[in-house]
């Protein structure tokens, strides 16, 4: 969470003395928000719609449990505001995380253990980002290292998955990619399925697909996607679905971008709230369906529904 212009909220609490459970829950809520303690019972946060709502909820919970709570808005002078911002400096925490990321070798441990460790590191990063109201270079360094580790582990867990190619996706015109034949690896999973759906729904409505047993057999006149050497694959930090969005000017579609976040999280790691549910549904489809044409048809309907929900929140 990034804050530009700063107005501050001070919450002053007297926690309930008779309800230890409520007292611990409120304290954890304050710590989870990343509040800075001015003194005992006085906690500070930059004011945003999210932080104000969260502090309102904690204040109400405190009162309901028998304590007292006041919320005060502070318009601090420049020097005072700078001092307040210094209380939210996460440099040391990012440095500690980066040190742990640097020590972690995703190839040194067995694959399930490495995957568990890396997911825990990702959760640490996401928690830190949520509490980082004034992010700087530490966030960027930790994020870049984390993405590198996730890509390395993904390549180990799925050796046939494409590697990330340096650069940026090329910008292309939809009109040049109509009624074409597209090819990807057979036995589709998240990125290939979502990319095929995206192609047929938003890029080339008359697209035909070839499911390759060996990517080396991809015909020269066919548009390959999601394998090393394909026309469309992992580029920069983007998985194939995201590369297609960028290449064909679809990144201004918020619903597609939310689906892209799910695909990215399931393909190479990351955080998307709906990813776990989507993965379970896709595993169910794969358990019933072995034919990729049928999988695209039914998986495409599931993606149609997901797009409709995201497009009409």
C-alpha cells in the first residue's frame, strides 16, 4: 500500500482488562496493520480509506469488549510528518527478508520442501508490502529476487514450462492475427488453457488450435504459444497470458488483468485471492477430461463466468 499525500490517524486505546482474548485480538490487529506506537495506548497510521475503516473496526471492538477508544485525525506540520514517516521505515525488514531470499537455494532442497519454503517467503513479502506505506528500493530488490527464485523453482517443478525471456512483449495489431492456427503443448494447464481461451475470445475468434506432443514439431506457419521458442511465451515478468494481454493492447481491461493475476500465481507463484478456488475447479475438469479440445470448451466456459464476475463487480 502506497501513500502519497499524508494525513495521519491516531487511535488512543484503553484495552479491556477483563477480556484477555479480546485484548490480544485487538493488539494483533494493530500489529497487523503496521501501526507505529507513539506511547502506550497511542497508535499511528497514515490515513487512507482502508486504514480508517480498519481502525474504526478496532475501535468498535475495543468499546464492545469494555475498553475505550478515540480516533483523531492529525494534519502534521512538514517536519513532524517526516518524523512520523520515519517510524514506518521498513528498510531493515526488507534487508532481513532479502538476506533470507539470498540464502535460499531452490535447487538445494527436495522439491516439496523448497516449494513450501518459497511460499512462506512469498507470504512474508506480501505481509510486509501490506504494512509498507512508503515503499522504496528495498521492496523492489526483494520482489525482484523473489520472482527470480519463483521462476527457478517453477522450471525445476515443471521442466517443460517455458523460461522467462528478457525484454518486453511486442505490440501487435489484432487485424494481423485473424483466422490463424495456434499451437501449444498438449495436456493443458493454467497458462495454456487461459491463453487459448483469451485468443479465441478476444484476439482471434476464428482461431484453430493444434496440441503438440513435441514442441519441436510445431509447423513454421503456425503461431506457437507457451513454450520456449514460441511466438508468444513468458517475457520479462509476464507469463504467456500476460504477454498476450500486453501484445494486443488488452491490459486496460481490468477483468482480464485480474484473471492474469490468477494465472500468474498458479503458473509461477504470487498471490491472487481467487487462485486456490480456480485451481481446484481446474483440477476437477482435468480429472474428468483428457481431450484438450473438450477441456478448452468447458474450461473456457469457466473462464467466461469468471470474466463476467470480474467485469461486473
